[in-house]
């Protein structure tokens, strides 16, 4: 019996020694392993470099509009498309860091590695299971700077390329404009400028049809087609552009929804009021998102 106890004690001692060695090896292995990247969705400080823009600060180059970001200008909105597919609406604001054609955007973003994101400028409030947002055209003041800051919406998609516990980096494809921008120059029958203080735009031959003051945009998961769909116009409710001061040269900048086609143009009615009285006229229009249309229109005086 003494020999049996001795052998058991020796065996237990060896087992204890082996366990101690195993634990030591495990601890050593754990210390040498690379830390695992946190791939769960959480708030992280996201940085997106070299974001190209089709608008922000707009410059009239005659037949085109040049565009550049403004440092810490109106913020853009991010929308996590991957989270949205899982039924979780997550969005917030990002801020540009430089005044240039390309800029870095930063901000707190709910994400994980590989998530698809949408970037929307200017800021919006996505809602519902589709993350749709509204574009409102009312309140325009007829200047290019006003459109740049509040109305000429742009949309792009990208990816969260890498994450750590508290930070993330990502990419965004070139932004796409969702509206058309028009520069209307109004003249009378003799070719003289018609001063503008208020411009009203409607579909049809007069103001009775009205013009859509708002529309909706449904984000796409990838870089697929994203369009602004105007609401039905309210009867006799035109789009009214009230200038802060009268433009003696008869020039007004307006952001409008895309409309018509090459084979089926829309009729737009214009009513201009100013110090010379009220003038009106019509034009056939085919407007494409992202295009700039410098248009001269001849109007007829009503009063």
C-alpha cells in the first residue's frame, strides 16, 4: 500500500507540474498573439480622405459649374447602408476639413469593417426602413451661393475599409448631383434685361398647375442609380424664388428637379416681378441631374 501511495503522489506531482507548464505555455502564447480587430458595429471616429465633389462652392464658368468643398462648411450626412439592410437605421454628420476640390471628412460613425456607407450633402434626416430622405426646394433666394449651401444635393457611396476599437477609415466614390441648376436670364421683347425681385415657376401654361416643392430620394446599397423623385405639385402653388435684393441684370439661379426627356420635354411657365412690372413666358425643358443650364428667356410684359 505504501508503494501505491508513493506512486500516486509521484503521478499527481507530475500532473501538477505538467499543468503548470501548460498554463505557462498558454500564457506565453497569448502574449505573443496579434490582438484581434474588433469587428462589431459601434461608434468609431471615421476618416475618409480624398472625397471628390460635384458641388459645394459653385463657380459659374459660363457653360459649366466648377465645384469645391468648403472647410467646415455645412456638414454632410453619412448613412450606414449595411446596418440599414439589417433593419437598423444609423446616420449622423461628417465635416469637411479643407476648402478644395478634394477633402477629408471626419466624424463619429456607427460602423464595422466592410460596411457600405452613403454620403449625402447637404445634411438630411433619413427615415423609415428604406432610409429615404426629403429634398425641399422652397426658400431659394436666386443666388449660386445659396444653392451651393442648401439646395444642390449630392450623393455618393463607399466602404469602411478598416477599423480599430475606436477608429475607422473609409472611401467614398465621386459624389453625384441629384438636381439640375439653371441660370435664367430674363429679357423683354427688345432684348433689354427684366429686373427680378420675385420669380415663380410652374408646370404648364400658367401658374395653375404648380410646381413640386419637395421630393424624395431612396438610397441604394451600392453605386446603383439614385434619383430624386418629385412629389405631385399642389394646384396653383408654384416654386417661388424671392431675391434678397432686385437683380437688375435679370439673372436668377435656381435648383430644379430633373424633368422631361429628349422626346417629351416639359413645359415650364415663368412669372417675373420687379421694378419694371410683371412679365411672363414659357419654355420647353429637358433637365438632367447634375447638369448646369444657362438659359436666356424672352418674356412678355403683363403689367
